[in-house]
C-alpha cells in the first residue's frame, strides 16, 4: 500500500456517516497489517467536561480497533511540560483560571494544541497512521486555519516555530489526506465542494469528496417508484461534482452498526 498517508482527517456535516467510515477505514488498515490509531477529540474547551462517546467507544471495542480519545487539558499539560521541562509546573498552569480562559477565548487555539499533539505522536512513531474523526466540517477547517493564522500572527518565538513545524509536517508530500464525507443530495454536495475550496485556500492539501449511502448499485426495474426517484436525484446531485468522477460509498442494507462497518471495508479502499 505505497500510497498510504500518515494522517487522515475525516470531516463533513453531522450525520453523514463520518464515524462509520472512519472506523471501517481503520478496519481496512488492520486487515492490511498497517499500524493505525482511530482518534477523536473529547472536548472543545479546557474546563468543559468530556463529551460522551460511549457508542463510538463500545463499537470500536466490539470491532477490536485501536482507539484513543484526546483530552484538551491533558494535551495542553503535555505541551507546557515539554516547553518548561517541568510536569509539576505544567499541572499548576493548566488549572489556573487565567490559562483556562486564555485557551477558551482565543479562537482555534484549542485545535492548534490538539493538532500539535497528533503530529508529535506521528513524528515519534514513523510506522503509525492516525485516523482523526473530526466533530464536523467547521472544526476540521478551524484546526487547519487556526494553525496557519497563528503562524502569521507570531513572526518569531515559540508559537511561531511550533506552528511553522506543524505546517511543514502537514504539507509534506503524501503525509496528509482530508476525506470529506457527504450525502448524495444537491445541497450536501454543494456544501462539501465549498468546504474543499476553503481547505484548498489554506494549502494544497490532498482532498477528496466521498458520497456516502449511495443507492446506485441497487438499480433494478423491480424497484418501487420512490426508490427510482431517489436514485435519479442522487445521480443529479453527483453531476455537481463534474468533471471529477464522483466517489461513492454504497448504501449498506445491514442494521447492526458493527456489521455495517465490516460490510463497508471493501468500499473504503479508495479512501487511502
């Protein structure tokens, strides 16, 4: 699998199937004997309780997948420990109201901290591939945008040097792949293409749009009229991606979440 990247970011609107496809992609990597880690962010503010991801954790456990939840406070503590070379001081700093307010008030700073932790893990382990299940389109864009903005704001110093290294790492050839997941409807496809344009303004990241839950493969004369109409509408929506060839993930007839993840493994190979 020579075209395997180090960092995969799954993004898209809520409810489009990002988590299912990200887990299925991890299952695909596992079956190909690749070292991987499925990763999600547990909270967006340093003093905010971790959001519940019990369904995701339980599903990943049932599938036997490697999963890790990143906590903002722990990531911030790790960053400060590295800079001050003192875990004791770092523990004290992250608990102060001033520091917590600072992190929460500066737009995007939390995502820069998260991204720094992710890239450090990848640098430390050259064999590892990380699959990040981003909460939504805006979060993924903010993560990339904020890193670039901080690099421009600080023309020297620690933050400048750190964000510079982060951007250089992300922009390495064959390092980053952004998989934008959408549904085969006209509005959803337009939103996905706009997100891709916004990402491309930041850097020439490798991106692809994948339409999930497509019914095209189930075309049959015996289908009821409402399904034929749905398939027709899907085809019209996919034309919005022209001249690129639409990449489709088929609709899965199974009801059990774990089985859906397994059933989609053959379809996620083109997400590499």
